[in-house]
C-alpha cells in the first residue's frame, strides 16, 4: 500500500466515524429545502460545519454561497470540491416546503452532505500536512433553473449578473485561482444502472420568456373584433414541433415549451398569453441553430394571427465536458468503494447543469453515484440508501482531493477564456418585439 492509499484509508475511516453527523446533515437539508439565491438556512448549516472543523470561510458569495480553504503543506494544484445548495419546485413532493413548494427532488441535499463529509474527513484526519496543493470547499447557490422572472429581476436590480450560481461565481472571480473542480450528483437505479458512472457530456441551453399580445373582445358576442393570443401560442407550439425533423440526431436538441398564462376570462378573447421554453443542444453551434428556428416559429405565429410577440432570451448553461483524466481517477475510486463491476459509462445527457459553464474553462468532473430512489425532479425522489447517498460521495470527493497531487492539467485545452465566456453569455441577454399585425399593415399600404 503506497502513501496515497494510506492517506485515503485514514480519511475514509474518519468519515466513517462521523457517519451519523453526515447523514444528519443530508436529512436536515432534505426537510428544509430552499430555492436558488434564497438558501440562507442551508448556507448557515454549511458555515456551522466549517466552524466546527476549524475552517475559516467567506460567505454571501453570489448572495448565498460559502467558500472555505484547506491549505496543504506541499505545492500542488488547487481543486474545488463543490456542492449545490438549492432545491427546485416540486410542490407535491412529500417533503416539500408547504410555503414555497421547494423540494430536494434532485439530490442537492446529498451533494452538500458529501461536500461537508469530505471537509470533515480531510480536516479531522490530520492529512492536511501531507496534501499537495489546496482544497477549496465551495457550497454553490442556484443551480436549478427555476423562478426565471425572479432571477431576471435580480439581474435588472444589479444584485446578480447571471441566473445561476456558478455563472455568477465565475464572473465574480471565485474560480480564478482554481485549477479543477469536482462534484458528485446523486442518481437512482430507476435512472442509471450500476452504483456509479459518468456521461462524457451533457446539453447546454438558453431560456426564453415569450408573451403573445393580441386584442381582447367579448368571446361570445364579438369574437371577430379580437385578436386571439392563445391561438397564436398554439400555432407557435405546432410550428416548433414541425421543426423537430430538422434537428440532427447527434445534436441531441430538446425544445420543451409550456404555456404559463392562457388568458384571463373564459368569455374574453385572450389578449395576453405567456410561454416559457428551454432550447437545449449538445454543442453551442447546434444550440444557436435551434434557438433561431424557435424564434422564427414564434414570429411566424404572430404574423399569422396579426398579434405581437415579445421574446426575452436569457443565458442558460453551456454544454458540459467531463474531463477524461479526472474521469479515470473517479473510475479507480469507484472500484475501491463499490467493487470492480459497479462502474458504468453513461451516454451523453440531455439535461443541463451550470457545471458545463465551468467545464469550458477548466477540467471539471460531474459524475453520478447511486443512493437515491425514484426519478429526478419527481415526487418519488429521495435518498433511500444513506451510506451510498451521503457517506460514499464524501469519501470519493476526499479520495480524489488527496490524489490530485498528480498533474491533470497539462493536456487540458479550454473551450474559451473567462473573458470570452463572459462576453458570450452576456450577449445572450436580449428582448425582441415582433409585430405581426404591423407587417401585414405595411404590405397593405404598398
């Protein structure tokens, strides 16, 4: 057994000794879910653990984020171990907050428990003197892309510049001194085979708020005097569906709009109808192409009904690129923790995460480990196996932090610089108003 193996065993034994505390953290957060940029109670739990382990910290980062640093006594890279603070909206979940509808139906409570478990293991085991480099423990706000209007309000008031936590932390410079970043996402046997695994990549997306504006009129007496915004929205949905065969299979395009307001009264022609949609794709180029086609469908529907459409586009996440050298390190740890047959290579993922933004700038690892049951974002989701869901992720994070004295940076080629990233994402913010009735009026006047 070499020196690294001995340090990893020492840390894992320390984590085992604190198993009840780590599980308690995960379960307490599960029962107190908070939505993004509002995770004050969860952040307080993080800070309390940092205090008990002797870690000084900075808080209020991107409103609610918390960062602590463990300095090794040997030179080496800086690795950020990350966990996400926020829940999402699943009001029918049995452990949802009755006031807000927030629920931890994606396992972020397990991420924070794993992050804090790793912090406990690395600090209380006494291995810091043998660490090469620094370990940053970073509790990140607002990964789930919910409450878009609220977050746009934060941007307009200057409280944030972006709608997710890692994007905002990049902008604020919190990753400027970080060489690589690692986090572990929970999954369940209902979703993925094996005890742990990794997709090489996942989709990026942009988000759109859409408002069709028509003309109200009595729906029974004078429907001909109205302009039906709901019909325009329905036509837009059909036009978007008609584009699907133009998306290449290998680009993994996903467009999934919803109508959030369909009118005001049943006896009034709907004059204002609101929609939201994500436009997702595997590459930035495919994402731009799909978004252009969606905008074209929205304009076409407005022209057909003679109404106006307002299209507000805001930046979502960039595609995720899992670093292959970090992935190999994770595979080796899975074999130690679960056994030789429990690792799986997963296909490209259709979902999105703001870890994708970070992966364009530095080596990032975002694997899956089981422990949950049910489906992500559904009412049946919970951490069913506390050891696999809370304790083993803590061990895996700590083990990788110990082993990252070796260089994984030499072959990494960033997708863009930080300045290029900020310029690209800030340019996505735009609002377009297209008046389909005015187009027809101009034609008639010629």
